[in-house]
């Protein structure tokens, strides 16, 4: 059973009490007050234990299910699971992926048999990944979501609405910081139709008030100013400004199809990897780490297509194909991928990853000249006082 309910503002009161208390108002005003209460109703989902019990009865062929064959059992369970999900939330999809948004938890889940969130979703219903039924149900949900889900763009970290001049920053939990020129508000995931998908191994964060009257921001004072930039080619101020602008650009991916590659060059012990990793820790939490250069191109493609920010460590000995991939990433290119449930139909996957690389050798020995023009390059010197 699914119920949507609302209540009156005061404790131990019902709708009759509310109407009686406000009976002196005009009938139109009173009716508007009641409509406001109704608009604030909350959805109360079915007890999951009841759903689990229904699934068990079907699998055990109890009662009217005793003559069901295996494919009928699979179909019936898929139907009740999909019906339950439809009541609890909504399905969304993009070019190739399907997602389920839980309206109560304000949580977005990717529907894929290999996704941990999807495994946990079905495991809570008594459907284990090792069973054949699990694959049937997950594929049935995916097919339903792809056919019936709303087409939308899914975000993972930040989204900037250029039309309304609003920036949305995900707190890696179930809420979003909606940032305007005049305010910073914490709202639920899904507000304004903006949906964020939580990645594994990310830490939620809280917004801290800051002093607008300070001469230097925290970013300048405690992070950028501590990096020992090499000043043989550019002034410290120029390189610090370059890094600062690049960091700000991280929050405007939606209007930046072209993304300069943050490139640090310097000797061992200069802190290249440390600084780039620290950027990831600030954005995503303690589990973020740099990535060694993949020698398998498919593994690299999977990593960049599922990352918002990625650090390639020590790219001196990179494979030849990496040059082309760096060019594709920096110019806002796409990867071609076969569409689900088709034999030869392909789709283009847009790359939305901000990439950082570091190396010891000269830049011309690492990346092509065409890519150098699209890189934000900083040289770092070794210093015993760094960090």
C-alpha cells in the first residue's frame, strides 16, 4: 500500500480543527490555506518487508503462484519490482544509461547489474547478484527505464545554469548547494530538475561561512601561495593566477566544452603529484588519488568517461595512443560506444573530465605541440619548505 499524506501545523490537531481555528477567514483564503497544506503532502512508501514477502511467495510458488513456470515467475517479480520503483521515484536516462531517482531519499541510482548501488537496491529485496533472477530483474528494469524514463543530463559534481546565472554544487550525499550572486542555499537533490549521481568513495561536505572583507581567500592563503612555482619563465603572480582561474573553471564544466589540461613540470620531490591530488581531495574527499598511466586504451576511456577530475601521474613513458586521447579530452571530443540492445548502432559519449598531468621531462617530450596549446602549464621547483 502506498500513501501520500499531509498534516496540520499544530500538534494533536486534524483538518477539522484547522478549519475551525481559521473559520473567520474568507472562504477563498481558507480554501487556499487548505490547498497549501495539501501541496506539502509527503509520500509514504510501501513497507519493503511486504514487497520482500510478495517476492518470496512468488518464488516459492505459494497460493495462486503454485503453477507458475520459471519465465512466468521472472516476469511477475519484475512487474512488481518495477511497479514499486515507479511509486517510490522516477526513471531517467541519457544516451545509453538508465537511472532511478528515489523521491524519499533524494538519491539517484544507476541501473546496471555491475553497479554497486544497483546491487544493493536489489539485494535489499532479497535478490542476490549471484542468482540468475538478479540479472533478469536488473535487465528488465533497465529496459523499462530506457523506454519510459525522462531524457535528461546527469551531473556528478557541479552544474552551471547560464540562463539563470545559478551554480549547483553537489555535496556528495543527497543535497545540492544552489549558488546565486546573492545567496547560497542547501536544497534537495533534484531541485529545479537538476540531478546529481553520487560516485563511490566520496566524502560529503558542508558549506562554511566566510568573511567577504578578507583581502585573500582561503584558496590563495592556504593553498596556492604554498606552491613553489618556478619563476624562470613567468612571474609567480602570473602562474598563481593561471592555476586559480583553472580551479574556478572546474565549476563551469557545462559551458566549457574545451578544457585546458593542467600540466605540472618539475623534478622529483617538487610536489607535482601532491598538489594535483590535493585538488581532488578538496573536491571529492580523502579517497581521491592520482592515476598511473593506463597502457590499455579501453581502461583509460572507461576512466575518463566516468570521472569529473582525473590526475595522470608521470606521463613520460606514456603509450603512443595517449597523445590522441589528450587532444580529444582537451578539445571537448567524444568517444564512440555501442548502444545497449543493438548490434551495430553507436552513440557518442561526451567527455566531461578535467584532466591534470605531471612529468619530470621537458614538455615537448611528453605531449604533441597541438595539445601544448591547450594546456595550462606550470613549472614547479623542489623546496624543503613545500607543504
